[in-house]
C-alpha cells in the first residue's frame, strides 16, 4: 500500500528477498478512523479521492461517489511509479477493499494499468456481494 508509512521497510525486505511475491495493493481509500493516509499523487491532482481532511475517503462508496475515472487512473499510476522509483518491481497488482471494482469505469482503468505494466491483475470474481452491499447504485 504505497500511501502508507511502512513502505520503505517492505521495499527493503523485498530487495533482500527477491524470491518473494510482492505486489501492489492499490489503495483508493483509507478506512481507519485514526490511522489515515492521503493519495500518492497529492490532493491537487486527485481532489475527488480526498475527503475534507485531505485523506482518502473512509468507505469505498465515498470513493465511488466522488472520484472520477481519470483521478483513479492518475492515482494508480502514481502508486506504480512510486514503487518503481523505490526499486520495487511488483509481481502483480490488486485492489484494496475492492475499491477499483465498485464502478465499471474504475475497473476498466485498473485492468488497463495492469495490462500496460504487464503485471498480473487480481480479477474480481464471485458474486461481489461485499462491493455491491457497500456501494449504492450511481
């Protein structure tokens, strides 16, 4: 989760253990009450991803309601670029709390990002009851 503070420790570990499967857990929301993080791209670049305190939205339904597909793609790119700049070459990408699957336009940008980077992409399967229950129809 590139927006989080423990990233340098994880990058160090992965560099010391190159055999580890180390993907990016692409993060578009910040669900904890007191432990929060903001977007890697910065609020000016992705204002729809941010709440009034400049952190990523708590629930994915707020991300779905406020963010645009362009902002989501910009943040995905920022997280991938930050990882690469730190020397982390992800083995795959996936989506934190399913936030990249709550709107078809987000899912399209997510899949496109993985394809462009040639990283395997965790596909959202099953009945999606959690994402559907948390996200109202838009």
